[in-house]
């Protein structure tokens, strides 16, 4: 019986797979050997490097529990994006207590204001009554003063009109009785009465003016007291103290709420989220690292150059970089460390250098990828 096509394919499949694996291994060995020969012929040395990016480390400023993780590894964020939500149990208790305290202070303010309003209404009614009576008294006294002034003018005109000569003699003497009895023996009683009434009217006018001045002074005092009455009653009823306590408690609450906002960790810059190792419910100590934000737009290569080859490296010189998949790019030495660093398992120390892009854009690779640095 002849074998079928299916049987033949099944029989030859393992052999074919082994041939493909062997061919791939041979090609890899050949490529490595070829690269080594090329480097040897061109006089280039190869050193290992690592693709890096500027890192912004996000840390906590207090011990707390992780409530929510808002980002994931590889996510691009901008400044202000939320990263983590932390919970501080002590802070939550203080917030609750402060809100209860503010509610009590606000109730105290309402009570004190009610007492002050009742007291103010009563005191102001009495004060307004006294002010009204004082104004009425001033008006009455002013009217009386006016009447006395008119009366004095009338008597004066009467005396001047009746007998100007006798009146002049009367006014030249210092005493009315002397003038009547000695100088003017013919003066009748009516003229004497007129002179006396004129003097009485003049005296009454002066007395009324004094009373009016005192009443006006008292009125100003009452009006000033009326303006200050509300403030005095608020102070005496405890309104100002209650409002001050409530205001201070609200300021403290605002400060606590600011601390809560600080517990919401936000991105300080633009970049790509690194490895996120934390989960909801984890406890994070004060100052611990939450995540690293990588600036993927400004990448560079960090290489360790053995001390024996450090003399070949100069700042500003260009180097060849060999990325995975044999992609060649050019870089420039941006900075050189001022001192050597020891290398584990190596006999000689190494010089760290930083290489930045130059020329064609570098391929998009994960941060931390291995890169070969070729020096002439």
C-alpha cells in the first residue's frame, strides 16, 4: 500500500523544522562573525550601552494608604494628570471633626446675632425716641427764641418811635432808675415798663440760645451713639467672637482640604509612565517612590567605557550606535563623567558617558534596551 500525502507530510515535518532551526543558527553565527570581522577590519571597538530617558520621580510626602491607581505602565501623561489617590486616616478624622466644629460655631453665630438683633431693636427704639424729643425741644426753643427776638425788636422800635430824645438819655445812663428819676422826671411808667420788657426779652433770648446749644450738643451725642449702637451691641452679645471662631475654623478646614488635594498625586510633567508596581490598598511610607515618568521625547544612551579605552572618548565627538535589528544610527558624546566607577566582575573600572542623538532619528525602542556603542 502506498503512503498517502498526509502521511508523507507528517513524516517529513520534524526533519524540515530541524533544518529551519539549524539554518537560523548558522545565519546568526555568520552575522555575528561577520560583524566581528567588520569591526576588526575597520578598527572599531564595541561597548555595551543602555537606552535611557530623563526620569521624573514621583514620591509621597506623608505615610498613607493607596486608594486608587489612575495610570498604567506605558501610558502617556501631561502635567496635572492624576496618578494616584492616597488616603490618610488621621487626616480624614480631622476633617470630620473640623466640619462638626464649624457647624457648632455657625449655630453659635446665628444665636448671637438673634440676641443682638432683639437688643438692638429695643435700644434703638429708646434712642430714637429720645432723639425725636430732643429735636422737638430744639424746635420749640428756637421758636421761643425767635418770638423773644421779635418782642425785643418791637419794644426797641416802640421806644425809638415814642420819644427819641428821652430814649437817648435813658440809654446814655448806666441805670434805668437813675435816668428816669433824675434826668427825665417826666417819663411815665409805660416807658419804664417798655424798657424793662425790652431787657427781659433780650435776657430770655440769650437764655434760650444757651439751652438750644446744650440741646444740640446732646442731639449730636445721641446721633453718634445711634451710629455706634449696632457695633456695641454685637460686641456685647458675643457676635464678633463667634464669627471670629467660625472664620478661624473655616481657614483650618481649608488648610486640611489642601492637604487632601496634596494626597491626590498628579503628574508634574509630560512623559510616559514607567513600571507601576503599586496596587490599591498598599501602604506607602513617607518619601517612598510611587512611579517614574520617562521623557520619551528626549532619549539618550548611557555607556560604560573601560578605562583602557577612555582616552578615545572626547566630548562632542560622534560615535556609531548599533540598535537591535542591526539599525545603525549616529550619536554625539554629550557629557563624560568626571570619575571612573568600578564594574562588578571586571578587572578595570569604567567611565560613564552620555550619548545624545545626532542625524537620523533613533528607532522607537523600550527604555532600557541594549545598544552597542562603536568607537573608532
